[in-house]
C-alpha cells in the first residue's frame, strides 16, 4: 500500500463522517476514486490545471460526451474487473 493510500473500508468511514459532521458546510474534496462522488452537489473536473467541466455529477453523467462521464464509466468498470 502506498503511504498516501486509503483502503476502501476506511474511505467509506471517512465519507460517512464527512456526510454527517459537515452536512451544513461547504466541502471541497479531491478524489482519485470516484466511488462517493455522487454524494456531492457539484463536480469540477480539472485537467493540467484547467477547469474542463463543472456541474452536478448526475448532469455530467447523463452527457455521454462529458469527460467526467467517460472517466466515471472507466473507473467503475475497473472496480468490477
């Protein structure tokens, strides 16, 4: 395991704490795994320091041309493999 890695069980616990303890707060989360991204109101997809997409995750997922949609589908497929 890499020093900066968090296993999926710990990640789920951390996300539950964020959901309950910060429910009335603005939370900016940097995610490398997209498992919990749907819980957030907005997604900002950055590439090489540039904002490529910004919208609700559900809105971006409905757009098959969205970079976020492609990234999400690709990462979800890798979890199932």
